C-alpha cells in the first residue's frame, strides 16, 4: 500500500511539474508580444514584424503536426493542436493591436504610412482562419470516427504539406532576419503549389467518379488543398506589404 501511494504521489508531482513547465513556456511566448514599453516608431515596426515571424512559425509547426496526425489518425495529437487554436487567435488579436499602436507612433512622428499597412492585419486574420480550418477539419473528421484518408491521398497531401511548409518557412525567416525578400522565388513556389493543387484536384475527381473516395474524404481533401493555397498566398502578400511599405520606413532610420 505504501509503495502504491509513493508511486501515485510521484505521478502527481511529475504531472504538476509538467503542467507548470508548459504554462511557463506559454507565458514566455506571450511576453514577446508586449509593446507597452516601446515608444520609438522604428522599433515598433521592427518588433511588429518579429511578431509576425513568430506567428508564422507557430502556424507552420502546428499545421505540420496536425496534418501528420491526420495522416496516421492520431486523435490525441490532433487534440493538442486543436487546443492551440484559441491561443493563435489571441496572438493574432494582440499583433493587430500592436500594428495600430505602430501606426499611431508613426503618425506622431509625421512619418508616412502606406495604406497597405492595415492590410497586414487582414492577411494575419486570414492566415489564422486558414490554420484554424485545417486543424478543425482534421480533428472533427478523426473525432467522428470517419474513414481515414486513402494511402494515395496521404501521399498527395504530403506533397502539399511539404511545399506549403517550405513557403511559410521562407517567409518566416525573411521577417525574422529583416532581409530582402526573394519575392520572385516565392511567387514561383506559390505557382508550383497552384499547379500541384490543380493536378491533385484532377486526380481526386477520378476517385470521386469511380467511388473510391467517399464524400467526407473528398470534402476533407479539397479543404486542405484549398487552405494550403490560401495560406501560401496570404503569407507572400505579407512580405509584399513589408517590401512596399515598411521597408521605406526602415530607410529613414539611417538618414
């Protein structure tokens, strides 16, 4: 009896420690979104785009995990990614508020702000929406015990996942390191993703016709591909905003 109690106590201590560590990690992530102490417009712009880089990283990694879990029908892992959805939306809202603060700071210093600046907020929201849709589709599909994706569908969607991850990573690193965007290369990669999606859509049509892919599988399949295209487009448009608007503000810093 004593041994059982000791084991039980040890498990409770371990779980409490793990929970505390998880909460500490989440709190540390949220501290990067604090713009309260920043009053310099240049610093606010730079910090805002660091936030965007962080957000893209979180979306990219969570999407990769969620799709991987969907492919092997791991409901517990999908549940973990589903719990991140509200946090992602919260971060999106905080970043949006910080964008408005940056706009006010720039206005106070009589720095011209491009009308593309607020569009960054819309792009962020669309990224958050697309991410949420993929995770919820996967979670709901497996949670309702629907048939898993066909092996050929998994293989095809792995291609989509790889291409999207490559694009998101390139955008993320460009924001993080404040380097000049290779928009030409990214536009080409995005076009490759579109062409891939068109090819896979044609393959899926054949499966629908021969009844090898049921309705729910087809909806899930098309939903993932459609969101992948949207996420790619929105992330590249964020870079275009950076190049056309915020880059000009950075140039004033060196004058």
